[in-house]
C-alpha cells in the first residue's frame, strides 16, 4: 500500500524535547489545519500496517499525521513495555501533541492502537484540555480470558470526546463489555464495531488488510463524530481510492 500522491511521508525526529518525539510524518499538499497523532500497540512500532493505512487515509483528505514510536520503543527495538515505562510513554505522547500543535495549527487529535490507545486515554484523563479528541483502536479493556481485570479506573475522569473502534472478535474486550465501559466516560463517545475483525483490525504483516474498506469506515466515522473543517471538502472515498 503506497502513500497517496498528494502526501509527502518522511522520517521525523524532534530531539529538543525529553522524551524525544520520533516517527514518520505524513504532510498533505493541501492541509486542512487538523493534526492526528497515531501510536502503536505493546509489541509493535510506528511502522505497524494499521497505523500506516490510517495515516495514508487521513492525510489523503488533508490531515497532518504523525505516526510516533513511544519512548519505550525508542529504547528497545522489540518486546513489550514494562510497568516502569508507562509514565514516560505518556510524557512522550504529551510532547508529540506539542509538536503537532506547531505543525498543524488547528485541532489536534490523539489516537493509538491497544496499549498506545490506553496510554493516550490515561494521559487525557489527567489533562482534559490536551487534545480535541481521542481515537482509540482496539482498546485493551482486559487481558485475554481475564475479564475480571478491567482497565477502566481512569475512565470516569475522561472528559475528552472519544471515538472507539473495535472488532467483534477482539479477545481484549467484547462489544458488550466495551459498551458497558463507555458508560463510565462522562465525555461524548461513539463506538464503532467492525464485524469479524480481531485485535489487529485485520492489519497484520503479510496481510493486505483493509478487509471491507475498514480504513474508509474509520475515517468516515471520525469525520461524522468530530465534524469536518471548512477546508475539508474532499470526499474520503475518492481520495483514498
């Protein structure tokens, strides 16, 4: 899957902050002024097929998108984060938001897959005015086969509008469990279920991904929930296809 013709993709590093911000920046020729930060799950990195596909989709309609490596991944090229990494990972996300504020100039949204989404939501629960909205992809509500270990303690403090996307075959949380958890969030929320998709939303290495046009579904749901800017007139389907 190649990047859209009207988008420039390049490696990005800002070493002027600590933790530094590192990843890949998607810059559209015609920006709408909005920015989106996407980060990865516990065993992945900013090159994850899901993040690449969504960055291409959003940048094709004018979003400036940063796919960023969390600080633990910058230190270790493989393996999951440790318990001591979480605070620093959230600090890294906060730095990425500050960078995006300078790059985009308009609204800024924070999104992440699994662990990345959980850390994003925890950061916003402690800083409600940090971003304009959250995009949580396959939120890890509980470990597989351990529904009693819910990761919901911070949700009553989450006042950032939140769009959550999850597959119906996700072992980290059923659709019913996710819907119940969303009732804990005082902010405006929307839940998009992707029929038959697993925790990776069918974007894995070696797969073509985008089964049934998942990235277009996510983009359209995002635009409907958060609203378009005055400059966002491009039809997402024609831009992506």
